[in-house]
C-alpha cells in the first residue's frame, strides 16, 4: 500500500485577501458612481433638440424648480423669462435643495444664489452657479 502524504491546501495570504477586498470595494464604488438610470424622468419626451424638463406653468414666477435627475435648476425671475443653472453648489459640490424668496439655497454650508443670474448672494461659495442652456418652445422648457 502506497502512502500518500496529504498536504492541506494553503490558504491565501493576508496580502491577497486584503487586495481582493480592496478591489471588490473599488469595483462597487466605481459602479455606484456610474451612470444613473433615468427611467423616472421624462427624458423620452423631446422638443427643440433636448429633453423636456417642465411646462412653463410648473416654474413659479420669482422662484424656480430643481431637476435633480438632470442636474439643473430652472427659474423664472420675471414673468415669461426663464433661466437655468447647474444644481451643483460651487463651494463643495453639494446639490442645491431649495428655492425661496428669489434665492437658491445649498443645504451643506448655507450658500445662497440669485434666481436671476446664479450669482452668490451669501457665501461660503464665491463663484456663481454655472448657467445651463435651455429652450422654451410654446409651454415646454427643454434642456438644450
């Protein structure tokens, strides 16, 4: 009878396990930062070259509406005048969340921006919200 020596399978080293866990974490992080499913927005509706964001009647005069999925804020500073700005605060990149009394507000550090031109009304932000291109066709507002 031949005697075979039985050697237990060697376990992976700590370095291999840590590297594998790190790679898996990186993959999950990159996947989370990837493109978002925009199925809940009305991006299938198009007019004048872009996706329809809203009807003009949806945007209050002197105020506006934030379109989180599109990353824009559409405002109506005066009757019939529509403007759009990035919804990303220029201070540290937080998404703005409110529009009250002619001011777009960021919840992270309380920066405030004008609905008229995106300029800083109150810091810590020092740069205005970048303007975005929109088109108004009839009663539809579209991202250009």
